[in-house]
């Protein structure tokens, strides 16, 4: 399991490194003291798990997550319990209070191992395809599995993410996202939409002879004839 430690306090990083020595399957692949440093290192080195402090000079751990193109599994480490609720709102795997207790860290790592096994990534290289998307809308944050996203919709250089009843924007273009998404799961329906094939509820033929898909929840997306032909091949229609 490749791990990144991001914390502005050297003693906190040293303590986490010491505690992780008790877990022979853990490799510390990245260590950083600032958000900028973490972004630079995580851009070139993918990891399975990010041990992330929340309060740091120049920003927060949430600022870091927003800047990463690929967000790994996250465990927050912090001395400020006021952040606990917000941390769980972004679906972090766990939340460790400083000073970190060895038993709590061990239990958190077990949760990560379980998640890796469930996703088929245990013992494998970190995935190249996007698995999670971090979204921030004002004071609200989410760390969303891509499997829960029904639709990506372009709005200029931004993309609106449709999941559940939420429709927040992220600072990435649809073209950039398309390169990172699994083509076996996501389909470029047109210039402005990418749909999750697993969220398609029904497919209708339009008057023009193309296809119109209805996603779970009722949202419809109409496709050109060219894209309709491709979708017919994918869905064996």
C-alpha cells in the first residue's frame, strides 16, 4: 500500500512515519509539508492512501483535494475536532485525532485494505482511471466515487457533476475529465455531456432517428446520430 503523508508539522510527520513502520505492507511514497509541495509530488506519484492534515499554512487539506486531478483514499489527521463532521461529509475513510493512537491507525489502515480488496486494487499499482472526484460548493464538500455520478455536464471551462440531488461545479473541463474516466463506464453523449452507462434507465428513439437516454432520476440526454450509432453498438441495441 503506497501512502502519502501531508502535514506541516515535522514532528507529526515523524510520528506517523514511526507508527507506520509496524505495518510492513505500507510504503511511504510521498511526504510533504505544504499544499504546493503535496500537489507537485502527488502529480507525479500516485498513491493508494493520503494521510492528510486539515489545518496548514496557506490553506486546508480541502484546498489540496480540490487541486488534485486524481484523489486517492483519504484519512484526515488533525488536532481540531471541530473539523470532524466536515471531514466525514467528504466521505473520508477515517478521521484520526492527534496525537494518533497506534490502535486507531491500525483500524483505519484495515479499512483501507478492505476498500482496496473490494475494488480489486489490493497488491496492484494505483489505478490510472479516475475513481473519486472531490467537489466543493461553498462550505460543503464531497469526495464522490465516480460510480455514484450519473452525469457530467459542461459549463464553459467548468463541469457540473450530477449525483443524488446535488449539482455542484468543479474546476475541470469536460475534455480533461473524459481522458481520466473509464470508457467502459462513461460515454461521451455529445459536446456537453458524459453519461454513466450504469445510470441509464431507458433508451428512446427520437424523431430525427437518434437516441435519447433517460437516466435514473429522470434527466434526459439527447444524442446525435453519430453518437447514437456508437451507443447502440455499446449497448447491443
